[in-house]
C-alpha cells in the first residue's frame, strides 16, 4: 500500500466518481481505476460499491479514516521539513459567505502583500460543512459560527458580532418589520436561528421566509421593499447612515453571535498559518 494509492483512494471517496477524481488529480481515468483495483487486490477487500458513482463499503469507510490520518502526517512531515522563516506553501482557509464578503477581502489582501509566496485559497460554505472539512484536514483553518467545538478542534480566535433587524426606511415599527417576509439564508444559518429564538420569545410563530444565500442580495432585496432581515450591524452601517435602510436593535441575548477561527488540534502550525492567525488577531479579532 503506497501513499500515492491512498491519495487516489481518498480523492475517489471524496468525489464519489472516478471521472471527477481523475480530473481533480490530473490523471487519466484508466490510471485511477487501475490503482483503486490494485489497492483492493492488495487488501483483499472491496472498497467501493460501483453502482451509481463510487460509494464506500464498510471496509472502504474504515480505510478512509486511516488514509486521512496517514496522509496528514506525511503532508505535515513535508511541510515541517520545508517550513521557513518566510511563510511559503499553501494556506487553505474557509469562511461563511457573510464573513468572506464583509471581513476577508481586506484581510487577505494585507496578508498577500506581506507574504506573497503563500498560495492562498478560500472556500465559502456553511459552518457545519467547514468544520467537517477542518476535522478531515481539508482546510488549515476556518471561520465558523458555532457556539462550542469538540476536543479535536482548537479555537484560535473569537470575536463577536451584533445583529440588527433591518427594513426599508418607510417601516416605522417592529410590528411592520415582523409582518413582512424575512429574507434569510437557508435553515441552519446561525443568524436565522437567533432570529427564530427572538420571534418565539415575542410569541410570533407564523413567519414567512424568502431564502437567499448572499448578504448583498439580501440587503438589496430589503432596500427594494421585498421584506425584512436580520444581519450583522457592520454590513448595514453605511446603508443606515445614508437612510437607505432602517435598523432595529434587539436584546444582546438574541443579537450577539460569535465567530471562531478554528483549526484541527493535530494540524501542523506552519509559519504561513501562524502569521495568518497573528494578522487576524491584530486586524480583526480579539483574543479568545
């Protein structure tokens, strides 16, 4: 069993397809198929069900856990031996759409200017998915909106945001705001969960939603009179000052939300990651 075979196996498991795995790896499909078959022959186990795509068998699922740990150790060894005082190499980051849009462009530009040899990448997704990718060493670090994390995850930094209800300027009361549809992300969004806690406390149970997955689209919809929303105060400050939106503050129990910069406890602290965490601490976040 070679590390190259494990990398191919892991990629097929993640992509669920020989074709997609071959594209991701830059190999021809026949090579990927042959290497998977060779691995199965060496182990004497069927690793995939081959019906609609490539689905892990129980044996394959068990091997995937070991493969991820072995490959992570190999990658860490390579990074440790090649790590230099000046950050280089890859830095794989994750963030929610809101965090990515509001806070990261300026931060990443500053980082890239200071450390141009680092190859930056950013994935945007919901917090649960990003945390799962951190657990499987697919991301070096991610910004997630989760109250608590398990023992395998380290919170490097935490900062708090204040959420506000927003509506078009003509809406003069909370009653008017709550009678409209709410333009929010899909179910599972921390902002939406906070909103629903507050609505429940107010005895409001009949709520209409229009689901959007981009903060800019939400704000433009609210300004157009499509409905109301519950968003970070920093996202609407300028719009409120220009009287394009009206905001309403709620009690801190319902309007305060935490964002964590997290990494796996067993991930290697490269100089690239260390410098990023330092920059986040001085530019954006406050220490946990």
